[in-house]
C-alpha cells in the first residue's frame, strides 16, 4: 500500500507526463499511453478508497488494531442498537435471555473457580475466548453487510 508521500510523487510524475504530452510534438500512441497511466492511477485511487483497511478486523494471529476499551465501546453500541431495533420491531426484549445467560455464565464461572481451587485446570477458557471473538467478528461482518 502506498503512503501519502509516495502517492504525491506518483501524481507529480503523472502531471509532468500529461504536460509534456500536450507541449512536445510526439506520436499519438505515446500521448495515449500517458493517459493510460492516468486511468490506471485513478483506478488505483478508487480501489484504495473503496476497500479501506478495517481496523476492527482481527488478523490471523488474533490481533486487532483496536484497544480493549474501543472494542468494549463498539460492542456496547452494537448491543444498544440491536435492542433498539428489537423494540421498534416489537420483538420481545432479549434482556431476560441475557440475564439467564449471565446467570448460567456466573454459575459456570463459579464451578471453574471451584475446580481451580481443587487444583484442576480451567475448562476451555481459551476456546471460550476464541468463540467470543468469532461471534463478535461475525456480528461485525453482518453489520457491515447490512450497511452496504
């Protein structure tokens, strides 16, 4: 990916080619090749604009450009938007289901803490974290698809 200073150098070169194509007497094919370079450069600029870097997306190592606070803020906004959409559509609120899920998670956490106190390892804490990241990624992708 080109940085802004590299793009500026390329743009200056393209402008110089276009200027000389108009000023200097040269074959028509050379003039057209100068404009072909311009067309390719503008296609590149469009693609750079259309396919921007998604900083919320995790890479193959599970790392993301966002800090934990930004991720938590985005997830909270997503949850509020989802609840607002459900309320507007007349769908019963999932708050009761979320409360039941959090109670189940709390009992599971207490059982894993009891197992850890007995010297047994926690059960699949990394797998649960990976599942949560996968769920957040899928939710974010579906949100991006609904925007387009």
